[in-house]
């Protein structure tokens, strides 16, 4: 018999690379899983570590191995401090790690943040490397969040996370499906940084710009959007496909931001309209982009004002991915599937993650 109560810490270091999200979550089985986020914190990366993580894909093999251990130790120290400060005793720590390479077509996905280093430094059981089993089974190894959406938010029609990349998950014909919709903050933040800002607060700069139809159409013609199967985007796609188009357009950052927001709203709105079986579907928006008021306005336009935004608090908006990695860790501890073939395209549902300690 498995226990019905768990306390787990979820760690998320997203593609936007600003810091480590830590969430201490209580889960209870009551005929379905219910959760309560008890404590959260975002720890900024020290400048040197942040720089190394953002450039990890350019490092040598030895340097990546060293960074893997250093990052694992650093996360372990943050977890230990967090638990001491709030007097917490988690059953385990589930860590996403920092993605360096994601190339499922080569049966490869590398998230660094060494499990043994994290376990030894924090003193707690650790679960990480959630993607690799699925990739070996022929899947994309991504997205991983949908099983959490399915089991923790069963009443919501569409769960959309607007992080570095936007992704969506929903039920279709009795199965959970999910995929990346478009880039998001990875491209928006890069434009805002040209103006000396770390991000475009509430989308105000985008709102001040003008949509460039040439770039808008070129973005919509990118082959990624016409793929129908399980699909995911990585940093490689930004560097090789999206950023060159933005650069070639020669637009000011404000006009580029305006065009990108329009493009994202057009793509995400199109996905929702394609898959929705209801006149006014309920939509849960999380991730930093949920605060982008101008994007919400443009999405509302493309959804013809027919949708219901699920009310949520800032904790869920900012820590949903950390919450769900804690949940994936719980499923791994119980030996239950935490990765869905209907989402990733792998040969079967599977239970990914390596346990340390």
C-alpha cells in the first residue's frame, strides 16, 4: 500500500534562465490528487553560474561535466537553506535540471544538475533526469507537464504555460495531448534587452509598436507550425530559425515585439479554436507571459472573446512547473507512469526519472 500523503520539493530551472524556482508542495490522494503549495521561492543564479548555464551548449565535454556537478551542488545548497529556513522535511526533491541539449531525433536530451551532488549537498532523496527514458522509447521527452495538468487540473479545458516557450495541453478523444505552440519569452525578452530592460513589462513596449506584416507572415510560414504530430521547440530552433528572421527584418525592438506578440496570439488562438469542443472553453494561463496584458488582449481578439480565464493566484502562475515536477517525482516514487505516449509520441507510457539516495 502506498501512502496517501506526500511532501515534495519541485525544482525548475526554465529555458529563460533567470533563476531556480523552488516549491514545497503537499499532495493528498482523495479519489484524485489534490495539492497545496505551502512554500515557494525563486533564487536568482549568481552571475557567474547564470552565464555558464546560458552558454552551456558551447562548453567542452569536460566543462559541461564540471558545470553539471557545480550546479547540482548549488541547487543542493539552496534546497538545504530553504528547508532550514522554513523547517521543512520533504520526502524527496524532484529536479528538472537545466537543459543543455534537446535533440530527440538523435535520442538525446541533456539536463544538467547532478543528482548525486544534489542529494549529498541537500541531504534529501533526489529524483531527476525525467526525459531520457521517454527519448529512448522514441518519444520527444517533452512536454512532461501534461500528466500533471490531467491529474491535478481535470476540470480545465486548456492548460497553457507561457514561459521561454509556450505550450498547451488538453484532452482529445479521451486522451491527453500536448505540444509546444510557439516561442515566447525567449524571443520577447531578447528584444526587450536591446532596450536595456530584462523583459517587456505587461507588454507595454509591444503595444507601442506596430505589427510588421512581412515578418508576421514569414513567422507563420515556419515549418514547425504545419507539423501535426508531437512537437517541441528548443533553444536550437531560436538560434537557427526564429532569430535570423527577426534580424533580417531590421525592425526596431518595439515593432519586433509587437509583431511577435501578434504572431504568438495568432498561433495559440488558432490551436485553441482548432481543438475546442466548447463555445467558451476554460483556459489556465501560467508562466511569466500570463502577466503580459497586451498578449492577453491579442489572444482575446483571436478567440473572438469566447473563452473563460481560470482564476488563479500568482503562486500558481509562477510556480506551476515546479509544482508539477514535484508531482512527477511523487509518481516516480510510486512507480506510476509520469510520461504520456499520447503527448510525446513514444512507444508507450512510462515512468521516467532516476532516484538518488
